C-alpha cells in the first residue's frame, strides 16, 4: 500500500512542475521510470502516454482561468505533430548525441534571454489584446516538432520560449503550451502504444497523481508573479539544457 501511495505522490510532484511550466512532464517521468527499472524504450513510451493526461489536466485548469490562446495553440500543435514524425525519421540519418550537445548549448542562451526578458502580468493585458504574428506560429511549431522527435525533448521546452518571443506573456505561453502538448503527446502516445512501448501497469500508478498535481500546478502558476515564473522557468530550462549536453557527451545521467 505504501508503495502505491509513493507513486501517487511522485505523480503529484511531477504534475505540479509540468503544469507550472507548460512542459508536459516527460523530462521527469522518463528518468523516474527508468530508475524504477523500466526499460528505456518502454519508459519513453509510457511517459508519452502519461503526458497526455498531465497536459490535458493542465489545459482544463488553464481553460478555466481563460489563459489559453486557442488559435495559437492549434496553429502550434498541428505542424508539430508532422514535425515530430519527421524528426523521428531523421534519427536514422543524423547523430542525435552531437545534436543534443549543440541544442543544449543553444537552450542555455535561450534560458538566459528568457531570464532577462521583461515580464507582463496577466492583469496588465487581456489575452484578446495580445498581438501575435500568426504566420510565424506554424513555422515554429513545425521545427519544435522536429526537435522533439529528433532529440527526444518535450514540446514545452521549445513552445514556451517561442511563444514568449512572439509576444505572449509567460502565463499565457505556459497555458497555451499545455494545450498544444495534448495533441502532440496523443500522437506520440498512439505510436508508442502500437509499438508495444506503453506499460499500462505503470501508467495506472502514475496518472492519478499526475492529474491531481497538474491541477495544483496550474493554481500555483496563477498565483505566481510573472517575474518569478519567468525566473523559475529559466532555471528549469537551464537544468534540462545541461542534462541534454551531458547525455550528448556520453555521460550516464538519468
């Protein structure tokens, strides 16, 4: 009983972080499952399925807060699904290890830029008043999908910086990223399920906590100042970038 309770609370912790930063949670689910003894391909597949529930729970919470830019989210998600398949296909021709090292270094620069970027509170600007170049959104979504499929990174680590670059305040960017990840994660989860990479027993253990944690994380994000959320996201992004570089260099990091 204690064992199952521990998985529930692990799911809550991951769900909180995933919802707070619009990352889906795969960056924590995969190493957690791997450390618990799940073979890496099954860990990735099970994580993809779990992220569907995490992002959906986050999206529902952010929808209630009216912070999702639906047009941007759909324009981001559709080409990302296509890009993810292309990225997965490119792994047969390119060296993912070298690319992870380069991409990780780029992410460090992006993290620094996000940290220094001026923030706007949701109370200072309404979602419908935010001006976005819609022509650029599908392009960014497509390349985000390629990076996701090629490097095994979650969509949120690319979506959130890209959306803030386009002018969405950090709170709206996180919420919209959570919404977009529902579609990309569902696509990846379906593919992994057909390949037999989804461990349903682990999925059942983690999903309840992930759903609860995502609801909590969305509420925490709502009460967090934009400047604090921005700095926290930059910090998480820096950690993920360093992890990606180390994995690309061949270090055995979870």
